[in-house]
C-alpha cells in the first residue's frame, strides 16, 4: 500500500524554536546550539554520526585539495551543497554536494546517470555529475558529487528576472518534459519532480573573480555554534553554520534559457518502485493520497509534471495554501470533477466537502473552479506610486488562445485513472508545445540544422516536420535557409 512519507530530515529547515527562558536556540542532544541567526540553516542536530560532514569556508575538498569552498549554496536531507572553485581551473566554479554519511553510494542515482548515454535528448537538462569523490570525517564517510553551479528555480519569481518571460517559460516547460522523458527511457522515475528542483543554468560566472562573484551573491554570513557547558565543541560539529548565498540576486545577464533538474534523492527504478514517496503532498496524485495498491509508478511523475508545467508557465502553484490531504483532494474534485467510484468510496472525508453527487457543500465559496479560470488569472507586482500608494507594476498573463491549449493538455494529464493520463511522448507532441516549436524553428532551430551539415531539402523537412505552419512561413523558412547556406558557402 502506498503511503505519504514525512521525511525525518526536513528539506529546508528554519530551526524555529520556542525560546521560553532561553537566551539562545535549544541545544541538540550533544549539548550544542546556534548563537545567532538561524534562518535557512540545516538542522544542527544532524551533525553527528552518520549525518552531515562539518564544512568551513576555505576548506579544500577532493583529491589534491582540488575544490576550495567559497560559499554555501544550500542543504537538504541528503547533505549540504557548497560553492567551490576548481584549483585545476578545468571546471571553474562548481557546486559540491557533500552527502550525509548514512547514504550508501551504491544507491545514489546521481552516479547511476554517469553511466547512461548522455547524448540522448533530454540528458542536457539533468544534473549529471562532473566529478565525484569521497571524504572521511568525524561523522563517517561521505560521498561527494560535483555539479555545475545553477541559478534560481523556475518558479515562482523567475519571470521577474526576465525581460521577455513568456517564450522562455514555455521553452523551460518543454525542456522539463524532455528531461522526464530521458529519465523514463532509462528506467528511472524522478520521484520529486517540482519547480524547486528545476533550476536555471548560468553563464559567464567563470569570467568573474571570487570578489566580483561575492559582490553579486553576497559575502558569507556565519552563525556560531557553541556548547552549553562552555567546553570545546565535539569533533562532529562545525565551528559555525553558513547562511546560503542568494543566487536570485543574479541579473538576467547570467541566466540562460535552459534548465537543469536536480535532487535525485527520491529517484527510483521503474521496475522497483518504493513503498512511499517523499515529494510534498501538493504534487502527489490522488491514487497515492488515497493509498491505493501499486500506486507508485511513472504516472506519479506525470501528475507532478502536470503541476510543474502549470507552475512554470503561470509562476504560481495550482494547489497552494493546502493544509491537509483532504483539502487537496477536495480541490482536485472541484477542478476535475467527481472521481471514479472506487476512489470516491475510499475517500472517507468526502462528506465534509461534497454531497453524494459530488456537489460542493461549502456555501459562500462558490467561485468557478476550473483550469480555464486558473489560467486566466494574471500575476502582478505591486510598486510604490505617488503618495506611497501601491500600483500595479509588471504583469504576466496567458493569452486566451493559449489558455485553451494549455487547459487541454493539463486536463489530459490530470486524470483520476493513471492509465488514462497522457504518456510522456504524447505530452511532447501536444499542440501547446507546437507554439514553441514553431517559434524556435523560425529563429534558432534552422541555423542549428544548417550547422549540422544537412542538405537544403533535408533541413527544410527537419524543420517542418516539427511544426505546423502555413505556406507563407514555409517559403520564408526556405528563403532564410538558402540565404544562410549561401553566406556560409555550404
């Protein structure tokens, strides 16, 4: 039976506490505590046997002390991530994931991906390691994975950093589907597919000195670790924790229009699904929420993909402000209608929200609940106007014709029956993506094909087979191809 797991290691802990009579954060079981800012820091309790490795700024990691620590990028249940500089100057700036010691390297799907065909379409959008090594410390042996430094996640604030967000957001949505297709073709399900695990690739960072880079992302801020006894810290503990850098401060000058899927800690083999999933509830499909038999499958990834496509394009979550799984299921019914009898009867709390026919019972909250309505909502910023009054600033809204296409795609993925959901191949060929394909063919795509050395006729066919077009566009493309080939003497 499928279950929703609440991880023992919180992915992004704020370490909140009830200070009571204390003048500092509560101490851990080892008698250590944080003396200062604790927002955005990893759980100090996890610095013990089998847990995090204590890392400090200036540390050198890897063989021949290759990777020098400059800043911290984040943390998760898997461990901590550090911004480093390659002393061999081969990789420039990199992100080094230092895993907790109790993770078996044989179970790391990140390393599995280094052995698959990385030339397959979609592989370029997966965070495949550049290097790996292990280190031994007071808390055990830790596997370390070297990855490219990546930027902000694709939602909810990315659009504010982009001059022309719409085509880029559509493109990133398409890339996310290609990435999932690559994983599924390699017998893998991501298991935690959501916008916070889809980051923007960066460019031109390696041209910056360390001082220039820190000027952009902020100098490291440390919070000291102390003992209640006043004695020396145990060797398992770092001297301080570092607040993560804010890469959202980077201007669009450093952002590309390409994504990278990260955090493969929940990834599993399609042929050997786990008993539960660690993804947040608002990305889980109904069959998992209702603990159906054999519910964990690639269809779970497809449901999460659907939530993610909406969130990338609209820059807000479809399911948000949800306090428990019953509220989430109620929203699903309002969006997608009454589920099949076997699911409906399984949901014990249905009577709190709906009558037997699936009619909403909460009077006073009768707003039209549909994907079309959700897609018609605009995302806006508020700026300070004259007299300090708030005024509408930048806005993001999906055109009406695109709303209909995207709603069609989403409804075909948000199916109660997992067997009825579109396959990943069908998602890629959906008309909503043909908008993107046509735009790309009219710009970058045709020149990439020409650079590959195809004949004129072959290049034209390669372009047109991927898009729906008109005779006018056809001859425009043909003329541009001929002109480009003539210019390049092809």
